[in-house]
C-alpha cells in the first residue's frame, strides 16, 4: 500500500509565493529560449553545398517582398525560396529577383530544430544592378526539423525580411 502524502494547508501567503515563483520560472525559461541568436555562417561555410543551376523540376516555394510602396512590378524586389532536384535529391536555395540594385543582400537560413535556431548562409551582396543570383543549395530531408527560409534586405529599405520556414 502506498503511503499518502500529507500537504500543509494553503495559506494566502504560500499561494502568492508559489504563484510568484511559478511566474518567474516561466519568464526566465522564455527568456532563455528567445535570446539565442542565429549562428552566422559566412559564404565560405556554404561553399560545399551544391550550385542549383543544374537543378531540375525547379519551383518557387515562397516569395517575400523586400521593397514596400511600389505599385509598378518592375520596381519590386523579393527573395524566393526555391526547390528542385539535383542528381535526384531535393534541395532548397534562396534567390533575389526583381529590379535588384547593387548593395541588396540575400541569404538562406537553415534550421535543424524546426526553426528555433539556425545558421545563416550569407549574406551575399549584389555588386551591380539587375542581378538575380542564388545561394548554394542545401539538401532537403524528410526530417520535419530540417527547415529552410529565404531572407534579404533591399539596399534602400531599412530592414531585413524573411519568408516563412519550409
């Protein structure tokens, strides 16, 4: 037979103390989870990834605008997350498209824990107007924790933009 555990009766002070401790524990845990920055990978760290130029069955997964307030399509710039097959294996990569300008930046984030942390492949900086380059391609996987997203920053905009995780 299991002995019963006897608890002291709850008092208003004990209940308040327990509530405060619980809130502090939750808040400190949330701070720990949200303060980890992405690990930056330089373009050299991604050089062993495949070039997507020979990919087949290419398609755009997401397209995220980098510029705001432009009504004419030729003034817009966006980053796209692309996917395709390289030697029979699905890969993902990012590219910047539209009316690109020298100084625009683009990169691809890769997460192995569902988007809680990631490495950043890039940023790569455009050297002249009108370029539409891409990042190296990273092999995809059936593992749901391996996720990609495309990010960029227009040289004349004040902030970076990232698409959703895929």
